[in-house]
C-alpha cells in the first residue's frame, strides 16, 4: 500500500497503523464504537489477534477516526473490527478502508476475503463486491451475516 494515500475530496488519509501509540488509539476507538455504542462485551471485542493482524486506519486532522483489521491465513484474509468514529461517518471512510483492504490483500498474495458483517451494514459490503454466505446469525448480541469476496 502506498503510505499516506489520501482522499483529497474528504481530507482523510488511509494508511497502515504505525506503532503502539496508534494501536492504542485504534483499540480505544473500537472500544468506543463496539462496547460503548453497541454494547459488545469488552472481552469479546478484544480477541487476542491484534498483534498478529495488519491494521489500516483513516486519519483526519491528525486523529485516527476509523480502523479495521486484516488477519492473513494463507491466501485468505479475515477482515474484521471496522469502526468509524460517529463524528466521521457518512464521508466514505468505510468504503475507502474496504478499497485499501483489497489492495493490501492482493499485495500479500491473498485471493479471498472473509468477514462477518453486521446486518445493518450489509449494503456497504455488497457495494464493495462482497457476497453473503449462509444465514444470518448472532455474534456478540448483534445480527451478522458471513460475506466473502474473491480477488
């Protein structure tokens, strides 16, 4: 991924997370979105895979306003933990993170991306080329659907 690729229309930058300080900021943002806003138990939000994953962030005015995580397993990427700060929503940041995920996945030789989408966000993923697989299910008390994309 090109370091510091920005979306000139919206003023945010999408890039890989850098260092422990930014990881702490991304984890705090995830806590804010998942645990505080959505009621996900903290023990379920933190699954022990953060230090093995590749994290992408959106930076706006020097602040991390969105994050997601990619875990590589062979030629498959497990995409998860997409969180956008409430004040930064509806600016195309999530879609930009999904495009960056495609680029990162291809750069690492992945052929396939899997994710569990909260059902309210299903259209976002469908617009990015993901297809639903199976039935809806409850994870951390929230309705989800498994989705996948071939690269």
